[in-house]
C-alpha cells in the first residue's frame, strides 16, 4: 500500500509504503534516487550483502542512504514494514544531515536520533490504521526537524527539471537549465541528494524505463521502452540495468512480486 504524506510534509516526504513480507522471501532493494527510513513493525529483517553468504540482522528502525549497489534483504519472520520514502533531497531538508554522509550505508536510527525511534516502532505497531500510523510518523518527524538552510524551492526546481525530461539530458544541459556551474551543481547534489548529477540522471532514466516495462506485457516492449528512455544501445541498457538492480530487464519483469518499483521478491 502506497500513501502520500500530508501536504505539510510533502516538501521532504515522497510517499509511505506499508508492506507485508512472507517468511524467508528474498527481497532485492536497489536505488530509486531517494533516501529512505524503514520501521520494522513486526518480525525481523536480515541482510545479505552483495557477493557474500553472510547475513546480519537489521535494526528495528534504520535509514538507508543513496544505494551504490543493490541489497538482498530477507524476511526472517512474517514481517511488516513501514518505509518512509523521502524526496531526493528530503532527509537533508528534514534534519540537516548531509546526504553524502549516508551514501551507500544502512544506519541504525538509534545512532542518529536516539532511542525515541524505537518507541515510535511500538506506537506504529499499535496504530491500528494507516492514517494513525502516518500521524505518528509525522509527529515524530516534527520533533526531529532542523532547519538545514537548504533552499527547498531550489532543490525542487532542479529535481523537477530532471524528472520532466525523464533523466534524458546531459550534465551540461542541466547546467544550462539551472544556471549553476558544474562544480556548484555537483556540490548541491552531493550535499542534498547524496550522489553525483551523472548518477542521478542515470537512475531517473532507468526508472522511467522500469515504469514503461511494468505497464506493458508485450514481448517486444523492452526494445521499445529502451528507445523511449534514451537507450539506443541494448547492450548498454542491459549492462546499466544489471549494475543497478543485479537483474536483467527480463528477470525484473518476471520477478515473483513487485512490492515497490525498487523492491522486488526475487525467485
């Protein structure tokens, strides 16, 4: 279930995801260009890192930054989750922590915000309804809010410019659109979003491709979707896709179940 934030919080929160995961089902999580915060309201999640057979338990509440590699997360029990998906610049706008410090990390919320994050888990578990859970989260975020000094309108303008063209532009074109120098643009992206302009453009373009292949069941739609997303070399598309998701486009589309655009149950 995907639900929007209240209007007052849309400046930093993109949406909420309420999910239920079956026992021992492997979940593939990969970058969607956003930072997120996960509350495990029932059950337990463990993580298996890329190219490793070792697993470790995840905290009951954690923040993930911009992901460099995909992650495999396993539901140890019948698990319920609330995922707060922030705007690309949202976590920085909320609490002033530079996004570059969270890059490619999963961090126990307790280490950043103290034990209050765990008491929020208890409140979410007993909320009883989605609106009450959202009110609980937004009340919690109100207590965390710090003025980062970020110009939300500036950041929104940059992100909207990228989204409007589905990531299909060069950094030089983005420089011309925004009026910033390339160096200034890189600093803004590193601090507020946690990745470079080049990487962010790549992620947005890939997710446009994902939206197209999810909405079409035609066998030839992969080629058509690739062209519509600005991929004119299929080998480059597949290489780029697998680098970010760990899957081929065909494997992604045939995944047992898609919980979110960047979270799938893999066979």
